[in-house]
C-alpha cells in the first residue's frame, strides 16, 4: 500500500520517532494494533474530532449523495480497517492520521465498486488546473493506483491533498518529509494526473 513506505531515516526523523514513542497516544496505537480493545477505544475517543474531519472531507470529495454511507459509516469502517495494522502504531500520531485519510478513500471506492455505481465527482480547483474537473470515482482510484506504480510517494501525497484536504505542511508532518519534498511530489503528481486524465 502507498502509505506503507517508511519515512526517510534522517536524524530529524529518528529524533521525531523517539519522541513519539513516549507518547501515550502512540503507545495506545501500538496496543490497539496488538488487539487491546481498551487501547483501541482510547485512540478512538481521543482522536474522534480529527477522524470525523478527515472522513467528512473524503465523503465531500464527490461521494456525498452518491453512496449510501454517512460520515460515521466511513469513519467507523476506516478506523476498524486501520487499527489492526502494526505499522501505523509504530510510526506515530501524524502518520496514523495520514493513513486514515487514505483508508477513508479506500472505503468509499470499495463501496462504490460493490454497488457497481457510476457517476462524477468534482475535485478541488487546484487539483488539476484552473477549472474543476469531474471524475468517476473508480477512474480516479485507477489513476492513483497507476501513479503509485511509478511514484508511490507522489500518489500518497495526491491522495492526502485531494481526499483529506491536507496542506503540504500537514502531509510533511504525517510522512516525516521536508516541506520542499512534499511540494515537489505534489507538483509532479498533479502534472501526471493532468496528463493521464481523459
């Protein structure tokens, strides 16, 4: 999966992970991944507002009214999928929210495919040019998967920008990257999507 690539192993990233490892929230993430139900409940309760924001953002990216899922449905499904992944707990709070944003997209696309629905979604104006561009959700997912083959990190950045409305600063924190790196990845991913959209 796109978000399973580890962040760079620079001194700053290592120091950040060492600080994160002492966080009660991160400790609960690790326990939740190991099957601790109480730790999972604490993670859910303490992060609920941010999880709701990310789930709402994903749903509003053209899926609202076109799938029979509410924000709460998306939130719960994505949380259950994510909490069992040990790697999420090992990499800290910001990485967890970045993974959650991608998982919300996966939940919605999977639901769309199961319903065998087709429709159009409108992306944010900046995503692909000066005018809003309409996409079929399955087509967009296919494009991001194709991009991931040639540029895994760029596809991750694009997913977080488009579906979670995350800023470059937020993405940099989530992935343990510099802001300049994220800006370059986003520019490349956006150009690739522009060139391959038909």
